[in-house]
C-alpha cells in the first residue's frame, strides 16, 4: 500500500502531466497556425511525451494496487507573443514540473516508500534533460536574428523524433 500523502501527490502529478500535455498541444496549434511547422511538430512531440508520462504514472499506481483518480484539468492560459516567448514559457514550465517531481521523491524517501522513490527517479533525470533541451532552444533563438534564423531552427526542430 502507498501512504495516503504519497498517493495524493502522485495523483496531482498525473494531473500536472495532462495539463503539461495540453499546454504543449496549445503551443503546437499556435505554431501550426502561424506557419511554423517545425516548432509545431516539436511541441506536438512534447505533448505526446507528457501524455505518456501521465499513462506511466497511472500504470504505476495500478501496479501498486491503487486506483488512480483523475481531476478536472486547468485550461491552458497562454497569452504569448512570438516563438521565443513560447519556448521561454516552456522552459519555465519544465522548471516548475522538475520541482514537483523532486517533491515526490523527497516525500517518498520520507515515507520510506523506496519503490515510489525508484520509479520517480527516472523523471528526475528526464527533467534534467528536458530543461536542458528547452533552454538550448531558447539560447539558439536568441542567437539568431530575424525570420531566416528562425526558419533554420524550425527546420531542425521539425526533425525531432
Ligand atoms: Fe513530464 O516531462 Fe517534462 O514536464
């Protein structure tokens, strides 16, 4: 059995993963409508990853004999101007998610729930990688000047698998 406070925190994380997915889907839609197909693709891949994370966490709770609970999701509220603002927001969001994952690991250790600690450590690593990949896109967008540079990065990100 998972302790009540750990169970609650994992359920909240599942909600956060779905909300993250919706944020990225909304960003993908915006990019697609502006003609930035590569950026749209990158955000769509990010959306799919977040959906996978939610699914993995749901399956983890089921494996531990628990019944995951789904909550109402917050609608993405993005009033962003331009490509750079979207990636800056994505970076800020990933830092927020990292904190939440770290809190779960800390809580699991405190509760002596080493299975949950182990399971969530993969997301600690994943967040390091995600923060790095988004911040390097932010850096590249700041380096280039004008739409020609953006177009080049758009093409590169369009190849994300
Ligand atoms: Fe769920 O991986 Fe980042 O947010």
